[in-house]
């Protein structure tokens, strides 16, 4: 009779073999065999993305673009699916209107209504070719999306909204985000001239509970109403930041966490004079940050930073331009007190030359983690337009941004350390076209701003994929500009690693332990 411990070991060995077998089945063709004890990188088989509700204006017109780059490894053997569908909350938010309409339109069956709700706004059929969708008006809901199989690795979606007039006018762009439990948003505001909303979207089948904390120049902006916000299953909720506190502050850092579940989070900003755009979350707190892609013609640049730990942060500012790094005159350093938001006006820091901002510790040995974002204004007077650039990680193995047009895109590539070489691929168009690739070498400590390649015979919109070929880390951002009634409306999206692969520990059977 075997002992209980021996039976447990056998069960563990069987489970280990099952896991190992699963990993082996999913090793990409041509990927080689990993040495025992080393980790292999395999394509992910499921990806979730969340797009916030774009509405708040009857004049809004929103374009959605979804894209998965071709995977050299072939990805999963499963064909897979990828779609963005309307969230339940935004449907429920219009129940009264829907009920009135239902009374007038009794011919439409309940089954037909459910079919409309579940019909994808965007459905992607194959890697390498973007799929598009659209929405209009103030009632457009948040979207919840999932990609599986070969469509999952590197799946990207872009939401671009045009509002031609009103206080919220602008080109509002955002790369739809993956769900998480912790987000930092420097550069929000509770000023009277601003109307900023936190958008929370829950992709799961159970409710999530979130907390929203606000930090101003003097520390915490206390509020009880930001605690325990319920985000129903498969739903979107938006919260006006200024209702969470009675104190007006120009520079505010928003911290979103979840007690249970996970959400996608983004901040929609609107200013009376400079229009509106999305403020994406900053990269995780770090002692060195890169904020890539400041437009060459920026007329005002404001840096907002926050130190979430117990220590103050002293930061040195470096502007990485075409010819190298310089320190902005009069703005060499920024002191950020613990749990306080600090802002500094860099004015027209780029002076006609596209650049990127790098924040590094002023003293070696005093590396205090911070989060940061830039508020960028282009134009003058009544033609001013705002955009935001959060601190972001490097492109890593691969990063993608969707919704590029035949004109209006500028790609900024920054190598904050060693020189790096990247390949930029313009995908086929959503309506046709042939992909085109180009290689760029980025010198150490510089920013290279280029007009990206355009697919041959382009019809529709296309995606840009950046892959690191050699050298040091490269950070990237895409600026999209659309001229509306004489105003150069723009939006900036950064390109962090798409996390299209996951590290899976290699393992081999070793039943010798059963002999003990």
C-alpha cells in the first residue's frame, strides 16, 4: 500500500505532465525546444480590451478600429474570434427611453432586441487586416471586447471621436485598455474651467467595486463618495471628478483601485478653451520615466507628476530632441513631495522640433518612484487644442497603434539610453492595400519624428506596428491630426509593448522523487 504522501506526489507528477503537455501543444512552429528549466515565450490565447463610452455630446462621431498583427509563430492553432460589443450598463442607462420606444414599436420582438444588443460594433476576422465600426451621439455606450486564438496576440483597438463644436470639441483618441486593478492619472483637474470624468468599465460576469482617490498640490483631497463605487457586470460607469471633492485644483492626480474584480479605467478631460481629449493611465510608478512624442509645434506643455510613496522625489528633466538631450532652461529640476501633485509649465519647450521628456533622479542612490503625464496644447487663441501624453514603457518586442489615415500621422521614436533599431510596418488598409515596412535607427538620447509608411493602394484606415530589432529600448508615440474648421485637432497615443506573448516555465518529468 502506497502512503498518502506518495499518492500526492504521483498526482502532482500527473498534473505537472498535463501542464507540460499543454504548453508543448501550444509551442509555435519553428519556435524550437526550450531547455529544461528555462522559460519559453508563447502567444497569449485570450485578450480583453475595454473602450470607454465616447458620448456626452450629440455632435460626437466615433470611429473604432480593431487589429491583430500577423504572428510569425503562427499563434494558437485555434482560429479564434475578436469582437467589441456594447456594455450592459449603457444599455440600462437608457431604459426609460427604451421602454417608451418599446410601447410605440410593439412589432419588434424581445429576441430581436437581444440580438441588437449582442451584435458586435466591430468584428475582426483575420490577423493583418483592420476591422472598423462607428457610433454617434451622446448615448454611445462603452464597449467590452475579447479576442481568442490566433486573433489574441497583440490585439489592439483604437477609439477616435470627433466633436466639431462646443466646450468638449476636439479629436479624442484612446487605445482601448486591458482590465486591471490599479491606475494612476496625473494631469486631471477639478478647476472650474474643467469637466473631467473617470470612466470605469467592467468586463467580467460579476460586479467590481472600485475606489477613486484624488491628490492635489497639498496632498489628499478627502472624499467619502469616491469609495466603494460599484461597477455592475459587463457595464460602464462614469464619475465627474469635481463631484468627489469641494476643492478646486488645477493639477490633480487620480488613483483608481479595485476592492473586488477588475476594470478598465480612463479619464475624459474637457476644458472651456482648449477642448477635450482622453487622459490614459501613466505607466506604473518608477524612478525614471519617458514621455514620448511632444509635437514640434506645441505652444504649451505642462508636466504633472506625483510621488505615491513615503519619500519625496527630486527629478532632473531632459528633453530628448533630434540631436540629443538638453535640459530645459529654467526648468532643470522638479521637486515632488510625497503624496502630493506637482506641476510645472514648460511652455513651448520643443521650439519647432519634436521631442520627448525624460525624468531621472537628481541624485544617484535616491530613486523615488513617480507617475507623470504631459498636458500639451497646440495652436493659439480660439484655435487652441489639447492632448495628453502619459509616461509609457518601451515598445519591447512589439507594439501597435490603429486608426492611421493616408495623412495626418506622425510617429515619434525615442531611445533614452543606448541606440536602438526598430521596424515599422504599415498594415493593409481596412478596405484594401498592401503592407509596407521600413527600418529606423534611433541614436542614443534622441527622438526621431517621422511620417510613417503608408500601405500601397490604401483604402480605409490602417495600423502601425513597431518591432524592436536590436539595441536599447525604444519608446514610441503616434500623433494623429485632423483639420476641422481651421483647427488642427489632434490626439497622441503611446505604444507600450502589446504583451502578445507570455513567459511559460519549461518543465520535464522527474519521477525519481517517488523513490524516496
